[in-house]
């Protein structure tokens, strides 16, 4: 996960050559810039996955959802390599999709993850419980608006009604599902709070976009 990225980049240095392409599928939108800082000479694409799985024990991950979508792309990437990678993923049974505007695709997921994971972790709710929680839903809508304000200031072009899409995705999800960040908090281990919640706060401050709901939740989760 994102909290392991810095150490992992150092661990794989011996595996990264001049022709290596790195494709992060982590939650969040800041993985690419962190990778480029360490490997500036390599192609670093963007990507995100829609998979549901849980670590059952060391070395064993159980896939618990039905979606196996892997989105990826690069504005500067080699078109032939992009299609080749898509073919390889499809041969492995994944629903791989290469996108010309991958930034939009990654941010659509981030709007959902940052808002829903933050509020469910803050209130300790499964998705079905959130849908029935009046205060939780009000807070969620504030979070969605705040992350969309940050995205707009960064000139992210969604080309669709992301607010309604985010809420629709929530109401179509398995009611018993918990976000991975909420599950990590319940286990008492490391979490992705900096990439999922804190990033909105940090970027908002950088570009003078207020994010009061995110700030409140981020401070609470850091001390949880």
C-alpha cells in the first residue's frame, strides 16, 4: 500500500533497468510523483484498480469482489508498449483498459476513495451503515465537494457528474463491505490516511482551497 512505497522503491532498485516501466495501482493520486522522484529516467504510467481483496495471512490475499478492472495509461508513454501491457493483463484474466486520459480515470476513483474511506474510517461504518447514517451522509457530501474543489483548482477535467457517480457507486456496493482504510484502522496497523485523506488537506493548502471537513477528519484519524 501507499505507506510502503518509499521503502519498496529502494528495495526494487536492482530490478529496475533503463527500459523498465513502472505502473502504480495504489490508492491515491500522488504515487507517480513519488516514483518519478526516485526513478526520473524511467517511464512511470498512471493507473488504478477496482479489485476487492483482503490479506488473510502473510502471503495470502483473498479476492472477495467480482470486479477485476485495471485502468492504466500515460500521456507520454509508448503506444505500442501500452497496448502490449493491456494484452498481457487480459491474458491473465483481468479486465484491463488503457486510457488516453488516465488522469481523469484515476481522479474519479480518488474522489470516491478519499471521501468514502475518510468518513467510514472516521465513523467506523460499513458501506451499508453509512448509507443509513444521516450525519455520515451529510459529511460525505461535504467531503466530495471539497475534493472536487481541489480537483477543479488543479484543472482536472472529469467530463462527467462525478458527485452523482460517487454516490451511485456507494449505493450499488455490497452493504457489508468496509473500505480498506477502515479495515486497517480496525486491525490497528498502518493505514493510507496520508495519501487518502491528508493529500486533500495538503494540496488544498498549497493552492488556497479550504478543506475544513477533510482537515477535521485527518486530525482525528492521525490520532486514532
